[in-house]
C-alpha cells in the first residue's frame, strides 16, 4: 500500500476530478448525486480502506449508466483506477 502522503495526494486529485463531474451539467443528475456521495464517503473520518471501498461502490454503480457522456465515463473510470491503486 502506498504511504500516507501519497494517498493524500491521490485523494486530492480524485476530489478535483469529482468536483469537475459534479459541476458538469451534461452529466445526469443521478450520476452527479452518486459522485457527490462517493466524495463525501471518501473524505469522511475513518479507515481509508472502508472509505475507498464505499467510494468505489458508489462510482461503480453509475459507471455504466446509459446516459453518461463518454468523457464523464472516462473520468469515472480514471477515478476508479486511482481508488483501486490506493486500496489495500
């Protein structure tokens, strides 16, 4: 598992990408809600592994939404990849 400093840096990058999805009006509302919820879970207090797993679960549930624009799907897959890289 990467060290704590690296995890914090990756989480900052993930938060930035999530913010861009949340503010993108071309992304369906249900997807923006799931991203908002995943971001909240990722940034709450508690064990990193649990927080990361919760965020992955939220994002994975909407990553194949039929109404999701291709560029947003790519961002979600990128976020999922980064989350998996820091998960134990």
